[in-house]
C-alpha cells in the first residue's frame, strides 16, 4: 500500500469545504468514513501488509478518520449557520 496520507488529507479537506449543504456533506462522509468508505478499505487491507507496517498504517488511518470527523463537525456548524442566516432573510 503506497498511500500519501498528507495528500489524501488535503484532498478530503478541500472536498469537505466545497460542500454546499448537508446532503453534499453526507456524501463526503459516506465516501471516506462510511462502511464501504476509503478508511474502511485501508483498515481492511492491513491484513495484506507486512506485520511491521500494520501499526504505522493503522495509526495513520485512524488519525485521518478523526481528522475527517473534526472537519465534518466544523463544516456542519458552518452550514447550519449559513442555513439559519438564509432563513432569517426570508422572514
């Protein structure tokens, strides 16, 4: 497995920040941390790696998952605020 976790992290952050609503955000969540998401693929492929590489890749995958969860929370707050402001203008 030859993954550049820093590049992947940057790409994910860009995708999260590009979401326009919570439905878009849900798709990004599913893509990366869903049951069949990229993180799940990485973790399930650990068995195919040499024993000495497993802890390193597993740790990086888990850190990436936590990063995604944090970024999603931030983006959800931003989207809720944006939605609230939009609704205030209507009234």
